[in-house]
């Protein structure tokens, strides 16, 4: 049987080991569940919601600031109390004025002093509205800055999603690879069982020494030990994948589609122009937003040097000195920050320096991102070459095993040579599936590095 047919049979057998309670998840299903349930994505969504609330807070600065007040008091004694006395000069003038009219006898009846007391209780209710007319641009630039913050969190959400996708793919391909390795080891067990039977028959016939039989037993123990390690690794990989998907760490709840290992296309079909792709990366968008934020911060600092103008009105109703009545007041105010001209102007200069630094950082990061893309593609090419070499080695190892089996049955080959050939065949199978898994993981990394959704 051809090696490729054997490998396809192994992959088919891998899919039959699913337990009754486990669901076979495609890679895309795992990705979708992880993006929905993973704690990292939910945390990032929370940051977006917080940024939106901050934007709403900034927008509220456009609206009038309205304040309602209520005031009331009651005193045990009048707050205002005193005596008014008529000055002597006033008395003399009054007497002179009355003497010529014949009313002089009434002078003693005119009171010369008066006692007053009032303001022992009162109340007032009011509503005041203040509308900022001009704050040097603080409100406008503040709203723009809040909008930049919201955009940044949305882009960070995309970056977190890429991180989650990379983790899902890594664990998915690791688990698929381990399934294929387990199948290869079980195939090795069958091969060794057949070799053991041949060795037993030869020993019973007195053709070979007992030592050959013991060598087969030792090799079987090695394979059994490797199989145990692979199955332990599968349990851990299932737990990690389930955790990414938001299913807890129940390793029995996840099964994977092992047929993904059959697709190994040339990496050349995935290559893109890195100089063009870099502009669409989330990292570049964040850097550009950082430039925008630095510019807005400078404008905010410059706005602190400008005058502030407010208009407002106040409507009140109450009773304090006289009977209750309403009252309406309109006002306007302007504030000129004179001392800010020599204090806050330094923050404006500092902001300009930050703007220049942000632009420099953007250009430097652009170059590093292009370099990262190239490194990721080279890693993909190297992984593809490893797949081709492993595939060729698998064919050669399978042919070598077949020949040594024929030689051993013909009596022209030692048991140690046959077991060495079987070991080489087993390692070649496992190396091939491991190389394919590494290639698929590298493909995901390259897609993410170039700002694309992994296939």
C-alpha cells in the first residue's frame, strides 16, 4: 500500500475516536466560540463600552450646565433688629416748620425714635443654567479626543481578536497533530506485533535466538511509553482549546477535524505586498491615532491660553424680606487667563515635541512591521520545505521498512536492522504530521501579521 494511502487511512481513523459526549468542532467553529466567549475579547469589548461612555461625557459639555437650588431658614430671633432715633437738628427744623403753621402743639406727638426687627424666616427656590459659548476650543477638541479614544479601543479589540485566533489555531493544530501521532504510534504497535509474531515463529523453529524476541519487547515498551505521553499531551491540548472557546477545561467536550492536515499548499499563493499591507494593520492604525491624539492634546493645551465666555440665566421664587415673588436674572461672563500666557505656554511647546515623537515612532514602527511580515513569510517558507522533506523521508522510511521485512523473512537481515527500520518509519510518520502542524500554525501567523483573517 502506498504511503499516501496509509496516511489518509490514519487520518480517517483519527476521526473515529470521538467519545459519545464529545462534539467534533471545525476550526472555524472553535474560532467563532473563542471570539464570543474568551475573557480577553469580553474584556476588550468592555473597554470599548467605557470609551463610548467617555465620548458621551465629552459631548455633554456642549449642553448647558443646569443647577437647581432650594434654600430656607427659620431663626429663634429676628436676624435684623435695631432702633432709629431722630437727630436733634431734625427736631429743630421740624419745630421751626410747625411753629409758623399753628401746629406747634402737635410736635410732642411726633415720635423721635422707632424700634424695628424682621427677617426671622424665609425661603427661596431657584434654577440656574450656564451655557459655555467659547472655551478656546476645549469642548470641540475634547470631543474629538474622546472619539479618537473610542476608535483606538475598537482597533485594540481587533488586535485582541487576532491574539485569540492565534491561540485557538495553535491549540487546534497541536491537538490535530497529536491525534495523527497517536495513530502513527498505534500503527507502529501493529507493525511490532507482526514482527513479534514472526520472531516468535522463528524462535520456535530454532532459527533465531531468544535475544531477537527480547529486542522486539523492548521496542514495544518504548512505543507504549511514547503513546502514553502523546495521550497526556492530547488531554492538555483539549483543555487549553476548551478554555479558549469558553467551555471551561472539560477535555472530554472537544473533538477536532483531523482532515485539516491533508492540505499543504505552497506558501507563494498567500504572499502579499508587504509595503501595501502594512498600512491596513491594526498597529499602524493605532500609531496614526496616537499622532492624532498628540495633536489634539496640543490644541487642548493651547485652548487653555484663550478667553472663556459664558452666558446664563437664573429663575428664582421665594420670600425673604417681603412677600413671595418670582425673579429672573440673565448674565454673561468672560474669563481671561493672563498668567497662563507664561505658565501654560510651556505645555504647548511640550505638546509639539510629543507630536514630532509620535510621527517618528510611526515611521519606525512601519519599518519594523514590514520586517515582521517578511520574517513571518520566511518562517512559512521554511515550514513548507520541512513538510516536503518530511514527506520524502516518510516515503523512504516506509520503503526501507518494507525491504528490511523482506530481508528478515528471507533470513538475510538481523532483527536489530529490522527494528531500526521500523523506528525510522515511525519517526518519519510523526515528523511529517508535526511538520504539517507547524506549517499550518505558521500560515495563521503570516495571515495575522499581514492583517488578514486566518484561513
